[in-house]
C-alpha cells in the first residue's frame, strides 16, 4: 500500500490539482492557539485557514478526503467540531493533547460523525499513549515531529527519527493495529535530508501516512497555477515510482538507507550548531 499523502492548502485550484495527481487528503488547518508562541523562532507553516474554506473546497473533492486540524482542546472545542463537521470535514485532527481526558472529550464530541486523527506532538502525549490507544474511536495517530522536537529541546525535527523516539512510538501503535505516520516529505532529491531517505524510513517503520512539505511544492514561490500543476504531475509520479522500489527493499537495504539517514541528520544538526 502506498503512503496516504496529505497536502495543506486552502486554495481550491491547488486542492483539485493535488487530488488529480493522487494526493489522498486535502488539509485545512484551523490551528492558531499557541502556535505563534511555540514556533516563533522556527521556519514552520502557520496557516490562516477558515471554516469557510472547508465549506468551499469539500464539495469539489471527489477522491481526496477533507482533513481539518482544529485548535488544541479548549472550552470552545465542541462548537468548533460541530462547525467543521457541518462544513464538510471528513476527518478531524486534534493537536497538542497532553492527557487521556482531552482525547476522551474530543472523541465524545466527534461521536463518530467523522474519522479522527490524534496528532502526537507533546511529551505528555507520548507518556500517556498506552492509555489513549485503548480508547474507542481513535482511528489513527500522526506523530508531529515539529512541535515534539521543540518540546525535547532538539535542533532538527528528524533527530526524533535518528535517536529512536519515533521508532519507540511506532512500535507501541503498531501493536494495536492502528495506522500511523509522521510528516515532512519533500520532492525527491530535495529536503534537509533527501526525501528518498525519509520515505525509506516510513517503510522501515511501517508508517502509512505522510505530509507533503513546502519543499514538495511551495506555492508561495511558484509563478502560477500551470507550474503548480506541472510540479504535482512530475513529482507525484516520481514519488510513487520510488515507493514501488522501496516497498520491496530487503532488510539490508533498509539498514543501509537508515545509516545514510543518520549521517544526513548529523550533518544538518552540525550545520545548525555551527560546527
């Protein structure tokens, strides 16, 4: 099974291009609470999407799923969940949870009206994962490398893959049979660590979900919609063709790619550290 790929956009033209070339989920990002403060010194995506974006784009999708990330659990979450479901959300993602009660309240509020994704991106979430995985209604877990590496005081998000943290989390989820993934896939040949090595890590760890990063197609730096179409046509085919090779890798090939991945992460960390 190829990776289920997600792409963040509130531009209906870009959403339909992504869908046309096989992106599985169009991601509307409503999370704003606390994000600016957490990520103020990091080059991360800070979206300014709205419920109206869901209402406008969702009816146009025919094969891609409408995924909506809401705000962290708060006093207004039930109303927010009702609003995004009414607008057309098919899957709702809960970010920045730290305990079992927040997740339970979230699942109760959704009440089976949409699929659920828990975004594991806090140390508290990792600590209570065993209990959370026992809750009915959890459809999948996505490991949020960006905020989680900040919480751990690391310099680069892929350090969480290099130091075994992601593998430890994946093993716990795998034991329950629930699907899981982690983010940050650039176009092949691009990325701080080449996308080829990141994709290999997805397959090595049994991940079945991935986020296409800005390095895959940064629409802010592309001249027009035709160029965006060309990028998705070319790069989605390249990525899927590469997956066909990786899925048949031997253990020795995964081990060699993991070694190269570790070397790549080490180079980036040294560069960031000025060494």
